[in-house]
C-alpha cells in the first residue's frame, strides 16, 4: 500500500466532497478540498498535491481547463478526472491533455481508492526532474513566496504572516540568489522608508524571517550569514 499522500478534491457538490474527504482522511491521507477551479489553483500554487481528483463539469472554469493548467504548472501531480459515463469525449480529451485516469459518476469508493493507489504508484516511478516554479513564485527552503500577492506559504500550504518590511527583504533576496548582500545594499534595494541606517533593524528582521523559514533557525541554511560581509540567500 502506498504511504499517505497529499490529495486535493475539486468538485462543486458539497456532499460528495465531504464524503471523499472523510473517506481518504480515514486512510491516512492529507486531504484539501476546493469548490471550483479558482480555489484549486490557489491551493496548487501554494503547494502542488501528490494527486488531484477533478470534476469535469463545474460552473465557471471546467475540470478540463484546470487539468490542462495543472499539467503545465504541477507536472508531478497525478490527475484523476470524474465525469459522467455518457460523456465519452470528456474522457478522451482529459487523457489527451495529460490526465492519468478517469472515473464515471456514480462510482464505487473502493474503485476510486484503487485508481488513486495506482496513479500514486505510477507517479512514484517517474524520474525526478526539475519542476518549474509557477510564475511569480520564489522558493525559500520549504516555503514559497508569492511575489504578486506578497504572501509566504509554509510546506503545508498554510500562509505564514509576514510584515511589509519582511516581504521587501525576501523579495530583494529572491532577486539576488547565491549572492552576498551587505546591510547597505539590502536597505538600498528594499527602498523602504522605515529603515533606520543607524540601527541593526536588518539583523532583527533577518532573525525573525529565519524563525519562519528555516527548519532550525540556529543553523540557517536558506538565509546564511557571511561573516564580515552580509547575508546570502541560498537557492537550491
């Protein structure tokens, strides 16, 4: 049996979503849900799931369009499409755009579970390759910074609160990966009116950011101190 996985269920039927969420959570999986494609994109951008179960027929953007986007932006995410047995063309199109499997409604939960297990197993066997980041995203260790929305997300996809100054610092660092920047350069490039050039405000904010980003803030691996020179953002 596959180890627990991160699943995303996207469907506009609340009752079905609730049943699927409870069923797969009982199997040990971490389950997120979305009622439409817009909510799904937000969740998948913050942290791509191991597998997404997508309903094809949804109000607004349909599951096929979402699957096409997901295949481009989350290439290692498995995709299972839910459709009605009468819509053969939906299945064909879904498979052509990169869905891993499909299942007609109504379905047996055990069959869906078997298909989820099969897709996860096949995805595990895929060779690892560099995964392109969604546009406007910077990676800080296990965290992701959404530059457009000025938000920081943890490895679980949950937003980590940051101040305006902390975001400015992260943005400057993300623009200068693997490069040492001293305090003057950080203040100059951040262009923040509240910086005080006579105090150690940069050091204080770096310390606070490390508490939010680093697995062990006492041994920073993402924002490193270069003794006598400044700070360096290490991009893996």
